[in-house]
C-alpha cells in the first residue's frame, strides 16, 4: 500500500506539473503583453490551464474516495434511467458548446442495486469522455437494454477510438493513449473500473459497426421487478 501511494503521489505530481507550468507561462505573457488582444489570449490560456488542473485534482480526489479502505458502500435500488437522464442534463452545456447531440434510448424497468451517486460519477466520466473526444457537430449515442439478468448501457462516440492493443491499459491510473489530443487526467476509466468493481459490473470496449469511434458497454446486475 505504501508503494502504491508513493507511485500515485509521483504520478499526481507529474500530472499537475504540466498545467501549472503552462499557467505560469501564460501569466508571464499576460504581464508583459503590450496590447489588449495579446493579453486576452494569454489570460484565456491561464483559464484553460486552471480548468485542466482543477479537473485533474477533482479526479484524483474522487479516486482517493473510492479506495477500498475509504468506501462505505450501502447499495439501494437505483433507477438507472433516471441517473442517465440527470447525468446527460448536467453535461448538456458542454455538448451544446460543441454543437453536439446526445441521444438517449432509455429502457423501462432498468433498476439495479447500487449507489446512485457513484453510478452518476461512472456515467459522467464515460459520457464526458465521449463528448471530449468527438469532433464538433457530431453525436453521442447512449442506449440502455434490459435483459433478464442485467442492465446494459452503451455509450457510442465518433472520436478516434482506442486501438485494440491499447485497451487493456486504459484502466491504469494516469494512462493516456499515445497521440491523445483531448484534455484529460487519464483517471476517468480508473474511476469507472473501481465503481464497477463495487457494483459487480463489467466494462467492454469495442469499435462500432461504422468502424469509427469507440463503443463502451457497461453491464450491471439487474434487480428483478
């Protein structure tokens, strides 16, 4: 555990060093700017760096709260459709800013045993990733299917996808696939995996039939109704 925490601290310091250095550089540019346009561009860079650092810190705090010795897990019956609708509503402004649509096909009777707050974090990470990695003007599809034994939620985007040989690594803390351009901390799928472990759920990454983007399938045990 001590060794794991040492690695986590080192990785966290590395992850925060880059945006903090960027913030400092842009602040120096703003301080020395000779015209309003140059100063505005530098200050926009400062804000972008602050947003990136804030996102990284929030993800690290979430992961710390999900540590095995820190989680008090008391499952209840959760309407997964309601969780998805609320999560999509929360992320809608980000999608609107990119002129993107989020389509939700929600099944009926989708009740699982778990923690609604943690499940909201899980799907917020998945859908937020889908928005971030997809091009402006495209679409993210969220579908829910209820079977006799489980509830399956798929999130399909039109981004660059993840090559099959790299998919085994994406659950590692701070891992980001080579060539990744979208901002992020590399912690999203680590958080998703930890929440799934608590809920006895599974995740699968595939390439959609259109051969473009990423298809993420989450399966959670269903509560019989």
